[in-house]
C-alpha cells in the first residue's frame, strides 16, 4: 500500500513540476518574444532544453528544500504530509495562473510544506524558513530591480552616441544568449524543488536511508520541467512581456542578464531557493525605471506584489485543507 502511495505521490510531484514549467516559462522567454528576438516556439524549445540541462548540474537547492523546511516525516503518515504540501502548491499555481499573476512556484511549495506541517503537528524549521526563504524572498526582488536598473544605465551610457536602431539590432542578436542564461539558471533553481520533495518522500518511506537525490529523480524532475516549459504559460508571458513596462532589446537583455546572475549566485554560492518569478519581474521593473519611474505600470506591479505576499500563506492554507482531505480518505 505504501509503495502504491509513493508511486501516486511521484506522479503528482511531476505534475507539480510540469505546472511549474508552464507557470514559469515566462521567466525565460517573455522578454525575448516581446522584443521579437526569438520566435515563440523557438524560445519555448530552447527554454525547455536548457531547463533540463540546468536541473542536471546541481542538487544543492534540492537539499535545502528537502531538509530545511520541516522535520523529516516518516512512514505513510509522512507521505500524506508531503502529498498534502504538493496539492496545496499545485492549487495555488493554478489559481495564480488563471489570474495571469506571475507568482512563485518555489514559495508555493514551501508554503505547502509549512501548511501541511502545521496541520499534522510536525515540527516546522522556522529558522530555516526565515533564513533560507523569507529573507531571500524580501531581498532578491530588490537586488534584481537594482541590478537591472544599473545594467540598463550602463548600457545607455556605453551606447549614448550610437543610433537607436543599431543598438536595438545588436542587442536583439544578444538576447538569445541572455534568454538561454535565464532558462539554464531557472533549471538550477526550480526543478530542484521537486527533486527535494520527492527525495524527502523516499526517505520518509524508507526507500532511502539518507538524503541524497537519485539520478532517476533528477532526470524525471528535469524532464517534467522541460515539458511544462514547452507547453508554455501564455497568460503570464503576456503579463511579464508587456503589462509591466515597454521593453526593447537592450532593456530585455539587461533584465535577463540581471535575473540569471541573481539565480545562479543564489543556487551555487548559497543553495538558497529564490523565486525566478520574483527576480525576473523586479528586474523588468528596474530596466523600465531607467527610462523614468512612470514608465513602469506600478498598478500591475502592486497586483503582482500582492500575489507574492499571499503565496506562502495561501499555499499553506491550501495544503492545510488538503491534509485534512488526505487524512479523511486514508484514515
């Protein structure tokens, strides 16, 4: 019975990874599609492949998610807790996707773990949540905004005497590289979360004696993320690409470069699960503000910010309800 439950859990975890892929596809490709640096299908295919490559490179963030949020549960009850966390995260992903809001799948999963942990009275590692999730959640958007702004100011200064059409043409040619960097860094971050939670389930059910991510988990999570990315989240692509600020190739390049830098440093240097959605959105705001503050549609930014604030408690409440449902079904 436990084996059947584990198989079902892995299937649902990969479904979450798939929804993460189509929910967050916009992070890598919205800017390049908007500036016409890449065709939509080309951008999606490239992002899907590089998401997989990025996911294969490191499992540091997976260890943070699998070991640093809740105390490792065990047995069938432990599997029910992790399953409820997944259901809560999926529910929040679908709600924000339907509302065209680029919220964080990372924080949805972490909120799900916290909510399911509280519902089951299992110990939540609040210090880990604060240091590895909440503080980076607050800091990374500001870093993305500032870095995007500074990069764009540097580009404007370096090309201040060049003709705009020449500058646009050059940066349109560079944008596939910056898009590739975002897709790769997204894989190093977002697919890691599913790897971590699947490995946590394997430890809980006794299939692993210690926390280490098996190769098949890496390949399965990476593939599900890639397929989800290829499916594309067109609602959110439109929000990021055009509803926040007007983008041209130089601004697109600056936003993508800033995003990939923040994601790669946080993954490799600190093993911190930051949100690619938060960083990309704030970087777009930063490059828009380099034109003038009014160039950013701050009303849309406030809506997105509200979704960010509500993600952890919203996914946590969804997971709390999911836990009650799971316990009622399995007893």
